[in-house]
C-alpha cells in the first residue's frame, strides 16, 4: 500500500511542471486572443457605416449594393454571395464555410473556458501534498513555497477562464449577427433571381392563349 501511495505521489508531483507550462501557454494564448478581438472590434467599427448601408440595401431589396471595400470574413462572404448570383449551391457553400470558420474560432475560446480553471485546480492541488509534508517535518519554507505555487496557479487559471468566457460572448454575438445578414442577403438574391425567371413562362402562356383566341375567332 505504501508503495502504491508513493507512486501516486511521485506521478502527481511530476505533473506540476507540465501543468504550469500549459497554464502559461493558455495565458499567452488568451492574451493574444484579446489583442485579435480588439483588432477585429476596431475593424468592425470602421466598417460600421458600410455594413449599415449594405443592410439597408438588402432590406429594401435593391438590385445594386454599395461597393464592398475592406477585408474580413463577413465582407468576403458578401462578395462571394453577390458574385454567385443565382448559383444556389455556391451560395450555400460560401455561407457554410463562413459559419464553420466562425464556429472554429468560438470553439477554441470555449475550450479555454474549461481548460484554464481545470489547470488552475490541478496547479492548486498538486503542491498541497509537498506543503503538508513540509508542515509535518517543520519545514516552513517548503510549505510556503508550495502554497505560493498553489494560489498563483489558481488565480491564473481563473483569469484565463474568465477572459476566454468574455471573448466567447463577444465573438458569438458578432458572428450570429453576421450569419443572419448573410442568410438574409442570400434569400434576397435567390428570390430576385426567381422573380426574373418566372415572367417568361407566364408570357409564353399568354401568347399561347392569344393564339388560341385568334384561332377560335377565325373558326
């Protein structure tokens, strides 16, 4: 029994360094995502007037939209939809690709929401064993060092989870609005293309009915 306990103690202590490295990597990643989200916010703020103009043109069912100048997944998606015209499979594929790209970004952050606190909890529990050993043998320095590690990893893990959760909320709101407008634009384009194609059979039927009327008149 003592041997098994010793093995578990050694294994748990061996995980401390990987947990701390993963927690540090998660911290760097979430800070990088904060910078990217801020950059995307500034870009969206610059394109706000263009977005409103395009949204107004789509709502009014105008045949011509404002010129789509700028970079970003949303504007690129609108350009693909506009260039596809009545090619329904191509429009559906373009919207699906944008949705998958946005879902991937959100899922990466959503994973960090759970990963950060989990690593923080592991970083908290692992040093408690050596800290208790230090308390038992009267080594106050050993106990204090391990408690510092435990509390530090807890704070960093909670910080990573909190920031990731906040970024998920922001980006999810953005991408849902973008996807809704893309679907609306696609429906407008498809409906306008159907409206332009429908009158042709209608005129042909009217012509046929006219000929029939003339034939009956001659008869």
